[in-house]
C-alpha cells in the first residue's frame, strides 16, 4: 500500500494454499458455482488475477459435460484471450497496462490485428461484464463478471461452453445469474477471507 506495507491478497490462495485454511471458502464457493452451472447449463468457475495470468481456483462442470474431463483447478490461462482476463485488464489504468501487461497487449495485437483492444476495454468497463468467442480455443465461448470486495474487484465468476451451444443461450439471463452468484460469493469472501484485497488497486470499477 502507500505505506509500503504488505498484506495477503486473494491471489495467495492460488500461489500458496499451504497454511491457509481455505476449506470453508472452497466449499461455499463450490456450492454456488454448482448451483450456477445447473441454472445456466454450462461449466462455471471462480478466477483470480495473479502476475498477469488468470488462475482458475475453483471450477464446477456443467450438466452437459459428458465424456470429457475438465481441467483440475487450480490452473492458469492467458489474460488477453479469456473473458475473465479481459475483464481484469479493462479495470487497469493505461499506464499500468503498458508497464505491467505489455506481453498481453502485444499478444492481442498479434492475434487480433483487426480489433482495437482499448475500445473493447471501454465497452467491458461500461457494461460490467466480458465475453469471448472462439478465442481461448476454437469452438469455446464464455461470459465473465467481477466479484467485488467493497468497491474493488478481487475475483471473477464465469460460465463457458461450446460456442455453438452458447450462442443459443439468452445471454442477458446468463449475465443476471452470474451477477447474482458473484454478489453471494463476494459476501462469502468478506466473511471467510476478510483480508482479501484487489490486485488491481489502481483500477476503477465505476
């Protein structure tokens, strides 16, 4: 912080769970994600932002996930091509993006030369959620919303699945279900992980 003092943030759960009793939080968050997966009919997850990467801490398989073994959490993903990554990045200042996330910006520019990332960030920040289609992987889509601790974003909740099926969803209803779940998870974090703080202290969530 401004006094150059350090406190554990939520990302510590991804970096070093040893010595951290996260069983209560995991159980409560998992329960919410499982309920959400049933509501939206897709796989859901709970992510944090660590060192420029998205870390999926908890994941709940969707009811239609048959014959496929989901990745075992926690696992990392790139930020520029994921719904949660772009949501996190969109809440950072241009200066911090340029200084600490140059590789993500370069990767986006290289892989999506026909699109303006700054414009996308502005849209994401204004609408309060982020979507991706066929970017993390061809045939995969996702929608992510922030999880707040007070006024700061400390994590994200998402739903994702095959693009062909995802297009058939009413995304407005999916977003509403995600926002309701993120609000509940925010309350869970406040009670089970009171030290949780944003890794994006310079980002605005207005």
